[in-house]
C-alpha cells in the first residue's frame, strides 16, 4: 500500500478498508474512540496545504473536511458524540502553518456541517 493511503483492518473479521488521502506527505491521524470515524490532518505552508478530512472507517468514504487544524497538534480529539473535532497548538507555530496562529490556538469543527 502506498504511504498516502491508510489501511484499516478489523482484527476480528480481517476485513480491510483503504482510505486514499492523496496527501503530499504522511498525515496526522486521529481516531474517535466513540464513533466509527477518523481524521487525517495535513497542514504545512511548505506544501501550501491546509486540510483536515473526516472518514467513515467502515466504508472508507470521506464524510467531511475542514481547515485550520495544525498538522502536528498538541491535542486533537473527537467529542464522545462524534459531532465535534477539536485541535490545539501551544506556542508560536506561525512558521509551520499555511494560516498561522501566533502564540498557539484552538480549532473546533462541527463534523455534521463540514
């Protein structure tokens, strides 16, 4: 499998789902412990890219997207209901992001409207 793709394997059934991120580099991956969804975060001004995608882990379908989540966040989590995705960054990361947060920042996305 090419490194821009993510393979999810059900350890009980052995079924596999392939997600094609088409990212220019390996994305940050965040899994929801409560819902069957994950996020891939790619944000780097060197590649002029700022995209967070949300995926259904059973079907491999992209279910939404957002901008502004840091590619290497201090914290990135889903809410227990699976509706909200939040990431935070500490410190000045303005040299790393396409749309910087001087001094750090918090980004929140409502997945239902992404």
